[in-house]
C-alpha cells in the first residue's frame, strides 16, 4: 500500500503540482493538509479524481484536510467521517474493513495553545478508541510538534517556543506510547532533513516538514507496527519548488506499507 501525505498550504495555488505528484507517485492513499478551500473552491481538475474516492473537508481560506482512496484497492465507496473532536476542519477519516485511515492537521497553537493541547489530548483518546474497536490505524498529516530539539533548525530553537514546548511534546509521545510508531523516525532515525533543515544532526528525514514559521514542524506519518502495519519503505522523496527563505520549504512524504492480515 503506497501512502503519500503533504501539507500543501493552499490547494488552489498548488493544484498542478499535486496532480503531477499523484500521477508520478501512483499512491493508494492521498492525505493533504492545509488545503485552505471548501469543496466548491477546489480546482475542477482535482475535485473528483477519476481513480479515487475523494473527500475535501475545508471551510475556505484556512485549515482544511483531504483524504483520497484509490478505487481499485477499495471498490466500494467508503464513508468519510469526522471524529467528535474535529474543529476548524482538521481531520477526516475512513474505516476500511479493519483499517482506519486519517488525514489530520493539528493546530499550530501560536494564537491558542489551549486548543492545541485539547486537540492532542482528544487525538490520544481517538487512538485508544480505534484500538478498542479492534481496528488498525494509519494516521497521516501535519502534527505541528517537534519531538526533540534536533528536529528544529538551530537558528529557530527557542526555549518554550511554539511546536517545541514540553507540554506538546509530551502529548505527542503519549500518542506514540499507545502502540503507534512514527514511521519516518523508525526508518530513518539519523538522517538529516537537508540543507534547508540546517545541519546533519536534525533527526529523521521522513517525519517532518518545514513550517510557515521556519520551525521544522512535525509532518508525522504514523502507522501501527505491533498490530500488522509493517513499514517497507518511507522517505521524503521531494519538495515543492517554493522556498520562501533559508529556513522554509514544503516537503512531502511517500511511504510504502505492507498491510498484513490479522
């Protein structure tokens, strides 16, 4: 199963890049974040991809996520729904037999840190609920949390800085402790994020994306190792052409997973 995830920072200005990306990578699962458009604003070329069941979950020029599933792998149309803690169009998921696939965009927290904490706490409870149902989970998206200081460009490391605070890191680790594995970190534990990431000792390449503030924020691609999702490949294989500063770029993640029968 080939899975791709990308914080596109506005689907209306990046439609052609996304179409080229999907054609090139040939994914089974497409997760997008920060689409900044409701369904009627999505360019027609992307609104209903011929080979995919599509869900665009947005409210205009802010936030928003999308989840697209290849029809040849899942012939029956899935039901796209939103957990109770969804706020500001930040999560969409689909139940595919014993697998739950979700695209999520965690709040940045710069203007309302309490809302970010509440969202992460609710996401931990969500993981528990999926496990309690006997299903497996694939959670993809922009989690807006750096796991350690090495995941932040040296110039942007700030004591108690947003996306770097101990409280939010602890909440992310609590999610991972629930039997969920950070696929990028597991596959590439010591690979740097590249020249714009800042240095060789900045952590796994596949579990982060440079954010709008220049912080190497958490594009986390989370799968379950213990209950049957075994990672075969996973790496950031490219980035868009937009580089707004030395510290900013937009990267995406492609990962191939083996979905074993339980």
